[in-house]
C-alpha cells in the first residue's frame, strides 16, 4: 500500500512509519504550492492515508485508524468528496467489517464495489505490531495473513480473490477495467503480480530481488509506476532476506521505476537516494508525482515532487508540514488527493486533503 499503502501501509499505516514520526510543529505560513489551489481538508483525526479516487471522480476510498470512530487499527472507508470537504461531522461509509487489519483499498469498475486487503482470515483481532525501529532503521510489517477481498458499499464481502500463504496486498485496478495489479510474496519475494477481476489469470511481472510495491497504472493502462528497493551488496541482500523471513521490510532506500503493463521495458526513473515512494502518473502520462525525503537531513521530512518519466525536470510540489504522501490525480485530471500532517495542531494526525490541480 500502496505501502501503505513508506512511512506508511504500503498501507503505510499497516506497512508504514508515519504513525511513529515525531509530532509535527505548529503550522506556519505555507510556502507557495503553485500547483495546488483551493485546498480542502477531508478527514479530521487519526492516521488517514492511501485515499484513492472512484472512476467517476466523486468518491475516495481510504484507510483510517481514527480512535474517535472506535478503531483499534486500520479499517477501510469511503467518502463522498463534496460532502466531506471541511466537514468535521461527516462520517464516511465503513467498508471493512472491523475484523483484522486492512490496507490499500481501490474502487472496482462501476463505483459500487471496493477491493482491499485484510488479515481477517488470520484472526478477528488486529495483528500484533512488531518492533518497527531496529538498528536505527524504520521497518514495515508484511503480514502473511493479508489477502485481497471485494466488498460492496454496505461493507458486505462479495468475493475473496486470494487465498494462498503469504502477503497479498496493495491492489489497484487498470483503467481498462480488466486487470488487478498487486504485491505478493507467493514466489518468495515481494514482487508485482497481475490477475483478472475474478482472481484468475495470475501472472508475475517483476523478478528482481527487493520490495516492489505501491504500483499504479497510467491512464490508458499501458504502463505501471511503482517503488522498489534493490539490495546490491552481500550485506544488503542478507539483511533484506533476513527481514523478509521475519515479515518485515526496511523502506528507507527506495527508488521509482516504470515498466509496461506486462513487466517489459523496466526503467529506473529516480536516482535520488533515501526513500522515494507513493508514485502516480500525471494526467499527461509524461510525468510522475511521488513522495520523497531525499532532501532531508533528518529523514522524516516527506514532500511531494514531480519528475519527467526520463528522470529529468525534478520539481517540488509541496512545502507545508513534514509529511505529504499518497498523491493521486482524479480520473478526470482536475483534482489531486493526498495525505498530509498539515493543520494538525502539533499532533501526529495525518489527514486526507484534496485540491484543484494547476499545471
């Protein structure tokens, strides 16, 4: 999750570190964020992340652990953007059933069903959270009880799409409406896979050692953008494999990659160092927006950047607060949604925001 969906489950809440970050400083006068106009806050408390648009650009599905809603760990919700904007009393639809931990939700074609991953088959309770800071590194849990489900807008599970040992999560759909893209450990490593909407036709499309996740299609479904770690040295490979055996991954060194929808023409876009993640294609298909801390000396200052697909033209998009991530353009290309800890009054809350996009 969209891991949630780096600091956060890839789901970053379930596979993230943002809940562990230092309290954000009191809001200061925002620097110019010229691409963002008419910024509106949609959630008001807890960690809210990985908010992804419905095909009709009217709804967002997201995960939250808002204690005010009686949540013990991340659950899936859907909100109507127009009604949620600036409304602290708005209560989104509860999509998941409250069992286990959930992450990485996405609307199915037709706007009436939502796909997401859950550990509910492992236990009704939230899975234990392992030590997420070890040896000075942030770690994400990769729960092996995550499987991918489909539910309607009333929260009724209509289908279980995966049922194999290991991590299956971070699912998104092709704009063509024919393929689901997700991350799985079913081949022994965290790789990208595709399957049909009914769970058939499984195909592995990445094969290099390292964590491949947080993937999205471009607007015509022909390309994929994703984040990846690539351990190179013997020590890095050893550490990666040992952590994976423990159901953990270190998201502190990731770069952005693209490939064709079948996995061919793999291309590394960024070479920035540190954690570059949560990528999404600009509506033009020629640029990629993503979250990065490459500029930060302390590591936990994550801002949105945009870059050409060939790796040129890096541009800062946000500057307000110390966490901005999970950007996604609406299907109509007019708006952008993302998660940020701006306006949280010095708490650790991460909320969902929406803005009109200005090129």
